[in-house]
C-alpha cells in the first residue's frame, strides 16, 4: 500500500509541477518505477527478488514534417530500454515475453498543424491519436494509452493514419511497459 501511495504521489507531483515534459524527470520516474517493480510485491510490500522488468521510453529528435499516411513514426532517441525490446532504428517494440503491456504515446503539434496516428500490433490497429492545433497560440499535446496482450515476438509501433503536417520534437514520445 505504501508503494502504491508513493507512485500516486510521484504522479501528482509530475502533473502539478509540469515536470512530465522534462526528459530528465521522465527518465528518473521510469527508472524508479522499474526499481520498485523488480524488487517488491505491491500487495504486501515485501521483497520478491528480481524479475525481468520490461519498459521503454523514447522521443523524436527532429521535427516530423509532411509524413505520408501509413509510415512508422520513429522515436529515435531512446531514454530507457529495460529488457531491450524497443528499437529506435525501426521505431518498433518487440515483446521479449508474453503478457499484457501498456503503451502510451504523445504527439505535439504547433499552431495550425495536425498529426494523426495509430498504435499497431503486427499490422492491426489498436488505438488512435488525432492531434490538431487549429489556430491556437501554443503547442497542443495529445496523448493516448493502450493495453495490448502480446505473445513473445509480437511487434508494436505507431504509424500515421493520414498525412502528418508537423510534429514537434522532444515532446513527441512513445513508451511502454509490461504489467
């Protein structure tokens, strides 16, 4: 119960202080979550020894402009890759073990731009993220979360569903972990 409370408090601090946009903070937060998951039983708080943690976080390093429909979005700057399931070169996550995984991705667009995406498992769409900033004076962040049951070797990635006009680097991210 204490561990769940700590994770909840860390989540609130991230939201209230807007530290979620800092790559240093997100990297710290994910590393701390991984350390907790690999060494504690969440119901009792007792140590259970090391289990294989699978988690990744990556972001786009340069603007994504005029990306055609059906293209894989490559989140090429890998911030965390516990279990080595994510490839920044291909933009794909390959499940090292079977189980239920949670994926989230954020697309950030500037004033007047749009970028529509979907999360894909072995070629089939599981969730969508339609991000458009219509004449606003600031960037717009659009986030989506999906839970997907995977077998070992299944692949998951994000791809465009229509022509993406412009997505902002740094704040355009993709991450996931095994439950």
